[in-house]
């Protein structure tokens, strides 16, 4: 049973904390802030104060303090690219992107015309997010408006900060999954008016990817986004080599894949491009110059054999190259886990294959404050500071016998985080706080409560 309290009540979490003052890709891994005994005071859904336990303990009655010894409190994880309707076909065997889409994805997504199915999967998906400590995600629904209403209704009930949108597809997909340029625009407009800015919810204009939209639909998507410049745009970019050839055939007049989106007005702040693997230097520059963002999807890229993300170039801060806002993402169902710890572990392996050893601090940054930066939400989520929304995850650092054993030989916080991202999964989630309220309690909860008494 979760402890119940209303959001206006004051609660405080005591334990070790980690978050970032700055971007470790620019300032080095010392940008990671570790405090061994912090107190985080939550009030009205926000972090009211954070500091050492010794300095803040007098501000709050001791019965309102929840102590998490042997744990680590982090900002809630942020998944910058995921398809909730694909939760039911995660781990579908075989082939690369285009065949995988045709054989499995487009078959499953047809079921989301049914609002009851969409609602059930939305709630299952959000529960799974909580189980792995993810408190915000940027989500693809399906082409059906019902799938979007179902998702936002569920996210509203869960009180989570979520970004989502109706997929736009008017060609190269089964008839059951196609809209039209005008119909997709009209439906998206209604959904955006209904949900964007409601409570913690935000809307993303969502053309699936260039091959499944006509030029007319890409123009309509841009017109839609212009109606609400503070809304988002999400799509896929340069994931797979056969996809690149297809885009070149469909848009022969464009310089490259990114130029297709830029030409139709779909680049800029709050545009989030999933994958972005096989990019030319010209495309990297235009991503940076337009202040667009990238969602890196390492488990998906391994699963579909798509390729190796270029961390060096994405986060390159040395002139004349400029960095691109980048967040970590699962891309379930091509991604093989909703766990951001597992995703960080796979990002390390992708980096290794490309000659880059991603540190634990940098991986964690991409899943927290860096992801918030990629989503232009760093003033609200992604770090543990006064005034931020109180979305937090408490990780049990000894969640399996092997991890418990391994942690005995661990010397510092960087090593501890690296062990967690290499070995841990949903079993490490001890508690999750969403908008100041406890939304999930994991296996270790009882032991913790016991430890408090
Ligand atoms: N490209 C277009 N649609 C998709 C999708 O659903 N998943 C992935 N991984 N790539 C895509
Ligand atoms: Zn995707």
C-alpha cells in the first residue's frame, strides 16, 4: 500500500542525492553533484527546499520525513521518444526497420482505433514507466484520435508530465492507418486545443517520418505547429540506411533527409528527431543552427541493427562545430526496455562500438537534466532544486544479490552509477514521486520502512 497524502501536505525525503549543476559534456563529470545526506522538502507538487539534512531538519516535523538509507534519490527519468501502442509488440523478432514496421508495428497499431484497448494499454504503459522510475516521456500515439484521448486521459489521472501526439500518416501505410493531410490537420488541431497545457500535459505534432507523409501533409504539420509555437514536433530522422535511400527517392529535390523536414518548416526549438544516426556534417550543423533536438535510442538501434549514434558529434562543443540538444530515449517497441538504467547501459555499448566511452555521469545527464534540456523543460523537471516540479525516483543500490555483492567493491558515486546502469533494472526502483506524491513503491519499500523504525 502506498502512503496516502494530499499534495498540499508537506513531505520530505532524506537520503543521498545526485543531480547536475551543468552539462558534463561541457564541464566534465564533476558537474555531477552528489550529496550523501540530503533533505528534499516537497510541498504543493514542487520541491520547496533542498539541502543537507543537518541544515534543513528543523524546518519539518520528523514524522513527515521519509528516510531512504542505502538508496540514491535522483530526478525522475525522462524518456524523450517512445511509442506507447508498441508496448504490446516489444521484442518482435527479425529484420530491420521497414520490414519490422510492416510486419509487426502497423498490424498492432490498428487495434488502437478501439478506445477501450487504447485506454487499457495507456494505463499499463504509464504503470510500467513508474516501475522503472520514468516520470516524463515524449510519446507517439497512433493515427487514431481515440488513441491520443485515451493516453492523455490516463496521463492526466496519473498526474504525470507527458508530451504526446497523434501520428500523421497519409501514404505508405495500410489504409486502416492512413489519414489525409486535411483530416490529420483537423483532428490534431482539436486534440492540441484540448490537451496542450492542460495540467501537466503538452502536445506534439507527430508526422511519423518523411516516407509516410506526402508533401501536403508535411506542410499541414508545419501549419499546425505554427498555431502553437510552444507545442512540440516529433518525428524520426536518419535511422536506417534503406530508409535514407527511400527518402532520397521520395524527395529527390531535397539536399538530404534533414532538409526534407527543414524545407517543410519542421525544424527548430521543440522539434525532437528520433535516432539521427546516419547524418552528414551539413545535417549536424543544421540541427544545431535550428536549435532542434535529438532523441538517442540505443536499445532500439541495437535491436533493429540500425547503426551507431555519434555521441562525439552530437555533444561537440568545440567551434566551429556546435552541440545539439540530446536526450536519452527507449523507443519501445523497437527499444527492448522501458528502463532508463538499461537504456543508459546500452548507450555505453553503442558508444564503445563507435570508439567513445560514455561515462556514467554523461549517460545519467542524458536521461535527466539533458533530456529536460532537449525538451526545453529544464526549468521544470530533470534536477533536484528548489522550485522544480517534485518528480523523483529513489533507487535501491542493492536490488539483486549480484549488485549487492558488486557494490561492496565500489569506491565512488561514478562507479556506483556505472554499476547500476550496467546491472540494474526495474527491481532497483524503490519509490517514485510524481508531482510531490508517492506514485509507486517497489520491492524494497518494506525493508526501508522497517529500517526507518
Ligand atoms: N520510423 C518510423 N516509424 C517508426 C517506429 O515506429 N519505430 C522506429 N524505431 N522507427 C520508426
Ligand atoms: Zn520511434
